[in-house]
């Protein structure tokens, strides 16, 4: 791992905190502005494989919960904005908590690999609460925009093998 300067680490951490605040505040159009046109936004299942199978290299196949592009995210957000998305009526209240931020250089100049642990808390209605816990692997690049950064790729890996919430309409 090739470490980055404290200044660079701080800038990227602040970018991620800003991005989380936009999602929590339902400022989805502002959040979309942080995404690169080539964005890959994925979440895959976590599988419980037996130790003996893992040693033999046998892994159950990965199932994608979602595998979105920026245009697909734009459509999801447009639907949320209509007020007709039943899964978000009333709208969820979310809190994105990110921690253990690790930043390293990649082979591409100005592009950095970021790994964070996160908890996404979601409350809806009076008694519906969900927690999504896991690791996120992001690629960010320096950009000429207000934040100075743009998100190129996000891979979300949940710790839960079974998702018990009634839907996945929130953004990670």
C-alpha cells in the first residue's frame, strides 16, 4: 500500500463526508453532480462459505443486488422526486456513518482507491428501522468542480448475508 499525504487523506475524507451529508439531506441532484459519467455503482451479496470450501477455492457465485451506471441512478432519483415511489412514502431518514478511511494511490495519476467501513442507518414511519453495515471500495479522482473530487466507482459489500429490510430504495 502506498500511503498518501495527510493533506490528501483529509481532502478525500472531507469529500466523502460531504457526499454522505448530501444523501442524508435528500440533495440527490447535488450528489449526482459528484459522480463521473463512467460511474460503476455496485452492491453484491455476501455469501457464507464453509471453511473447507474456501480452502478448496470453492465460492458460491456472486449475486449482484444492484449494478448501476450514473444514468440508472439518475432514473432512480427522478422516480424518488415524483413522490410516487411507494417505497419512500414517507421518505426515509438516513444517517451515513463512515470510518476507518484508508486512501492509497493507484496507477492512474490523480485517481485514488479508498476503503471505508460504514453504517447506513435508515428510519421510516414510526417503527421501521434498518441498519446496513459493511465495507465500501471507492475510486475517486481529482476534478475541476466545487469539491475538487469526483466518484468513479463504488463497490458496496454488506456484512449481512440476508437483508431483512422491506426494500433497498436508499443510496449508499
